[in-house]
């Protein structure tokens, strides 16, 4: 059974790109645009991995990550965002909440590699 990956991003182009890349790589993909939808999916059909943006239209990405960690503390979360972080920030507070941080400008191969690294075996 293919691993289920949930993507949370309010940009439909990003969700579609991830869907294409991840389904072509053999994963089952769910894309949502809001925190409410994300939490519903996590409760109803828990993914093996979550990829989320930081800047969402209706909610703060960090608050969403905190909520996801309460509902599903063991699911790894990859932060895929256009927000550039100081490496010290990523290594500090952010790294305790997420499994990895990838910039949206990263090559798709790097995003796919990060997904493979953090999927539970």
C-alpha cells in the first residue's frame, strides 16, 4: 500500500505540482488549502507524512503545526515555504516542531529526497 502524503498549501499550483511529483513516485496524495481541511484529513485518513506551507490564508502555519502535533504527534512534518529562515532559527525553535525545512524554490528532486528521508520505514 503506498504511503499517504498530505500537502497543506493555499496555492493550488504548489499542491498540483506536489501531487504530480509524488503520485508519479508511487505515493498516495491528498492536497488541502486550509487548516480545517488538514485536521479533518489527519483525523479521518492519517497520512504517513505532512508537507505544509507556513503562510496560509486562513491560519498561521506554526499554530497549525502545533495543532497537528496534538492530533498526530508521530507524523513527521516537512515545512515547504517561501519564507526564508535564519539557519539558527531553523535549528532552534522550528526544528523541535518539524522534521525538515525546504524552500519552495528548491529543486523537485530535493523535495522528493526529503520526503523519502522522513517517511517512516
